[in-house]
C-alpha cells in the first residue's frame, strides 16, 4: 500500500510539474512580440479543463503511453498559437492583396505643363496641361488606363494583352502603336489621332466600332455619339509633346481650341466667318502675347485680352482672349 501511495504521489507531482511547464511555455508564446496582439488565455483554460476531465485509466495501465499523451498535450498547446498566427497572417495578406488590386495610381499634369510618364509595362507617354492619367496597381495584369485631358502614348507591343484607353464613352484598344487622345471634361467632343499602327475604337453610347489607320483623326460627340473621321498629318498634331505648336492649313476654330488648351485660356472667336479661315504656322516656346501678335501680323484679325476675375469661391477665372476681324 505504501508503494502504491508513493507512485500515486509521484504521478500527481509529475503531472502538476507538466502543467506548470506548459503554462510557462504558453506565457512565453503569448508574450512573444513577433506574434499578433491577441489574447489566447481562453484557449489555455479550455485545454486545462479538457486535461483535467480526461480519464487516466489507460495511462495508469500502460506507463509508456503516459509520456506519449503528455507530449501530445504539449504539442497541441504549442501548435494552436502557431495555427492561429498562420490564420491571422493569411487574413492580413489577403486584405493587403485586395487593397493592392483595388488601388490606383494617378498622374496629374498641371496647367501650362507637359509631364512625361512611363507605365509598368514600359509604355511611354506625355500628358498635356490640366490632364490626368489613372491606372490600377495591378496594371500588368490588365493594361487599362483612364485619361482626362490630353495624352500621347507610345505603347509597348503585346499580342496577348491589348492596351486599352478609356476616354469618356469611348474605348481605344491597341496592341502596340503611337497615338494621341483628347478628352477634356469641359469640352463636348473627344478626339483620337493615330500616328502609327492600328487601333480599334468602340463608342459605348451606340456600341459603334471602327478601325483607324495612321494619319487619321476621329472626333466623337459626347452627347450624341456621332463620329467624324478626317485625314490629317498626325505628327503635326502631336508635336505639342515636344513643345511645339504646328498649324498646317488648319481652320481658325481649331487653332483657337489648341491655343486654349496650350495656355489654359478661354479663346473666343467673335466673328463666325473667322472660324473657317485657314492658318499655317509653327510656334515653339513663344508666350501667348507673342503668338497673338504674330497672328495679327499674318492674318486679318485683331485680339483683346481680359484679365482674370476673382470668383465668389475665391478662385480665379481663366484669362479670356477675344479674336475678331480687323
């Protein structure tokens, strides 16, 4: 009886020592600063309760199994926080991945500036003044950009993944080419000018599709979806990216529009007959006043400049330029 009692006491002392060691190990794991800040003590309490109510008949009968059961319980206590940590980091990684896939990069070119850019696939381009370019962080999986304003693109060729530019209700789909898009929010029309290669245009208003050839210009009406196609010299119309304004037998109405974009001014043609007047010139690094003076010297026109006015919201209006016949 004395021997049996001694064995029982030793068994209880060993078990209590094991519980103490497991508790110390648990505290060490929970206090590890590398793990996420989570309170796991409720799990330890459940394990202790489970251990206390587990029958010990088999472990008393087979001494070798007691060691196995002890190690199993210790392993369970060690593995559970590791599993919880793995689940936590997996959840955090999924959230970061979701945020990355739904995040966007936006490039803005301020008034009177030209901003060069390079996209993640190597596509190069230039943004004109007061223009924005927007694309997703996962751009290489979906070569899709949105443009507000004017932008020139030199697209890297990729047959398996077309390059798509969204301008209002028009989608420009290309494989590899050089082209120009115009989509200012305060204008009623969008433009696409193709310099080289081929592109497909789709108008979402009427689901109209068309292909463009080099040296073509297409104008879309934002209100009606109507399309006009012209034969042009694309290099002249895209020379703005190199700091030059080139006019070759262009209608004065188009000259006024390009001057408005270039200098961020409001150019108004007072006489309707002047809009169809044709003009030819090249300007590089000239100021607005210098260009207006040259226009006056080479064409039967005059101009009037009005100062910018302060608006009720403390901003200022665009400078107004009025053109009229002499």
